[in-house]
C-alpha cells in the first residue's frame, strides 16, 4: 500500500484506488516538496511523513504574495488533527493540509509518469521526460480537488546519490489551464525509510490545537477531547 498517500483520512476512496493503481512503483513514506512558479512570487515548502495506524506529520512553510503560513500538523489514528505554529485562522490550517497533500500526490503522479517502475539505480542523475496528449491528472483530498488538463508534459532529472539514499528530483510540469500553458516547478526528495514516523503514546498534547478530522472549521466547535497525551487521544472515539 502506498503509505505516504493512501490514508483514508486524507484521500477519498476513488482517488485512493486511482493512486494505488498508478503508483505501485513508488511507495514513499517521507516526501519533501518545494513548489514554485516562475510568474508568481513565493514558494510552497512541505514535508509529509507517514507512520503506522494513520499517523502523519506535515511541516509547512507557505509563502505567496506577502502571505506567510508556517506550522506543523499531526494526524493521529486517522481521527484527530493537531496543529502548532499557525498564526492564521483555523480554516487556513485545513487549506495548508490540502496544499501539502495535493502537492505530494502530484509529485508522485509525475514521478510515476517518468519512471513507472520506481526509483532509478544509484548513480548519476537520470534525465526524464513524459508527455500526455489526452488524459488529465485529477487528484483530491476530503475537502479539495485539483485537475491538471491535457496536454501536459513533465521534464527534469531524478537521482539516487547512493544505495538506500532518498531520491532527489527536479521536475518542471506544464499543463493546460483554461487554454493557456502553465508551468509548475518541483524540487525535493522522496524516501521509504525503514523506521517511519512514530508518535509515542507518552507525547503530551499541551501546546497543540486539537480537532476531529473532517470537522467544519467554520462551524460550531465540538468540546475539546479530554486527553493529555497522544495515547489517551488514540483511545477516544
């Protein structure tokens, strides 16, 4: 199973099935993405780490036209979302999670297109290119979807510096956006680590904002769970 992306708490079932079918060669549990666009200022930097039992940690640093969103999100047991460091309103935290999830998914789709059998052997960078004339890329989270229309192309390089090292990638993705060509640039790493993220039951929740996954950030807020540690949170329904 694609641990980094096929969490039911993040993806809807149809999207999960599509990603699983198309990305069998890429099964990372640690994805770093820096997304930029030449015609727009700023950058979206994210790191998505996935552990066992629906746990994940997402670090975000998003800059766009003077706006800056920075923080950390923890997903616990597929039911709880913990946030820390965000100065913006609650809705921005959900938007940030969507941004990290969508960019991570898109990078894996593009890597799968250029190297469908998975990462290359260790050695010099491998130059890659893929062009699609007819089929768009459609990806989604529970709360947001994105479509990148054909024709689209991806070019760049992918390398593994040494055996068992993370994969380095540099990709330029051009797709059709309302009749015009739009290009997004991605750099970062993907890895399948043997000791994935672990959120110990003893971890204290002081300093973290807690909400149930799927709760409406603009609606009435449910009472905060009575839990002092991650272990206590896991046991709540």
